[in-house]
C-alpha cells in the first residue's frame, strides 16, 4: 500500500475519510491489517506528506490511532494529550493540519476507563497534572448526578465512561467556538469534525454521528 499523494488526498471527502477510518478499525478488530511496507512509505513521503485525517486522542498506551485505525506513515496527523482536550497549541496544530496540509476530517477520540478522566472525577492533585485535570472537570460537572447508590468517583466506571463521552462532546464544542478557521471550514463542508470512543476491552471505535 502506497502513501497518499496530493492527488489521492484531494480526491478524499470528509465522509470518505470517516469511512476509511471505520474500515481500518474493522481490519484492526479482525486481525486483517492492510499489507503495507512502512519503509517504502518512509521513502514515499520524504518529499511531502498528504494525510487525510487529524485525530486528537489520549496519551494512553493502549490508544494509538495509527494502530487502531490501521493506518501507515503519512496517513494521519495524531495529536495526543491526557484527556484529549484542546488548548491553543492543539487548535493551532489542527488548523495547520486542515487548512495548510489538507486533512478532511478531525476526530476527537476518547476511550473507556480513561485515567485522566478518573483523576478529574477524583479531584486528584499532583504537580502540573492538577492544571491538566482542571481542563476535564467541566465534563465531570456536566454529567448528571448518578443514583444515590452510586458514586461520582473513579470507582464508578459507568460514571467515568459517561464523563469521557461528555468530555469528547465538550471538546468538539470548544474546537468550534475557539477556532474560527476550523469552524468556517466545517461550515463550507471542507472538513468534518466528529467524536468517537474507543473501547479498550475489544478494540472497537464508536463514532458519534448526527
């Protein structure tokens, strides 16, 4: 499998980019990864890169976008930070990826049993981690109170996963509200901004559509 070129990238629409990730995740789940020579792709991309998607995910070692979507060198831009939230630097990176480098899809990818979300639920404090977790706490506050028998802590995995989904949704809202560049590109159907959740128990990705 060859790396993308300017021509193949230009032919991809936001919807086909999403379909390519869906198909890649299916290959990953069923152990049918595409036949590609990564060193050949290194050679293919030495003169330039033409990725089709930009994915913001957590730093969790189990959630490598290239692996879970079965993509090779030069296929995607991958931004990673614990808790998959956005700040000025990540937004600038996304603007570069979409406006200047031509990607057609932005995915905010959360995952189940997220350690950063657990830390935010527990109000954990540790050095610079304290400030990082503060970016996720609005999602904790936005999730409704569980029943009296349940806890709003990391011990309640259903609550943790609900917060993780809310964090993805709020991150997408932040992208649209804080980046005029990406908001206009989406309004013009140049890109699609979408969320998803990766299940660490089975390798599947559920995209939030509609």
